[in-house]
C-alpha cells in the first residue's frame, strides 16, 4: 500500500466511523525545518478547539484494511477523549495573562524555515531565528508544547518584542545544564573519558540549544572553562561546547558537524551546519 492510498483509506474509515455532529478533516501541518506532517483534525458543534492527530508514524507498506480500521478507531478515541475537558480549560491557552509564565523561545534554522517564519512571530539571532512556544498546562495535555502563531500575538495585542521580553524572563527560571559529555555517556555504559567535550542544554533537555542566546549563560560557560570555546549545534535540544585549548580548526569542526547532522540528526531536530565561537576576551559569540 502506498502512503497516499493509506491516507485516502484512513480518511474514508474515519468518516465511516464518525457519529452525528462530528467533523473530521484531513490536514497537512508545517513543522520545524519544513517537515510536513499529515493528520486529521476533529471538531464538535459548539466547541472551538480542533484537536489534530498526526498519522505519518502509523504507515507501513504491508498494512491492510484491518490495520487501517484499527488505526482509525485509535485516532477517533484520542480525539473523543479531548471532549472530556471543559471547553473553558482548553480556551485557557487563549488568554495571555494566564499563559504569560508559560511562554518560552527556541532556536530554529532560519534558512530551513523561511515559509514557517513568514507566518510565525520570531526574532532573528545571528544566522538563526527564535520562535516562541507555550508549555501547555499538564491538566490539559501532559508534556505538550504549542508554537505561538501570529493569531496568538494579535489576539493578545502583543508585539514580537513583548514576547521576547516575556520569554527571556521565563527562560531564566529553567536551570541550565552544563556537564562533561562523558558524564552523560557513562549513564549508557559508554566510555569517552578525557574527550574535553561538554553538553549545554536546559534541565528539561527540551529545546535546550536556545539557552546559549542568554549572554549571562555564554559568559558562565567561559568562566567554567577559563577560556574561549567553540559551540557545536548538535540539535535544537542541546549544544556541544569545546574549550578552545582543544585546538580544532574551524574547517574540521564544520566538516564534523555536517557529517553528524547527515548521519545522526533527524530532519526536524537539525539546527545548523557550522560551528560558533565565543571569544572570552571580547565576551561575544561569533559565527
């Protein structure tokens, strides 16, 4: 079964299974780095929210119609579960005063997100961009985030500068995580002692590469190393820092980054193909 046939059959099964008053619509959603996900949105009368379930990961070439019906049943069950939440709770995310402590930013590739950035509030930073997101309250959806759109910004009557100020304050409330790489790998039984590499992220290890935007964090790392350092953008979630006494050339670093990105980093988690450098004397990050 081709992927397109899978989507067509799944859409038909969902329509066959839905009840009176339910509306199901096939959608394509643009994600980070121009990744597009296919899903189905669900709506009931008198409810504003439209929960969407993505279905790309369900697809297999050898699936049959029995598999399709099982997937359709699972998708509908997830969407119907959302009805158990009062509409007022779901609408909570529309109110700035209730959500302002949950606004953060993350780093994305500017080059690979031109289409997304056209309709998303953002602030350019070096050759990357900062986009803003909400951490959804756990009583609504556990461990979920939502990208802030221009619709949010206009509804809140806030500017990108307002979002940046709010997000910057909130970012400082999340502890920064800086540890030797071997300390992390040791948890997985891997030995990389003496590598001289460090991992920089946040305590959540989610969208942690963005912590480097804070100049206080940049300076803290230099003070920890007692010298300048290179910044390796390993993904949107974390960075690898290399103290400058490692004496690695910029060309070697960039070649290593491109190779690791190609072999190990998913398309949606890619951040950049080159290294950055923090000059401790100038107290400035460069690229």
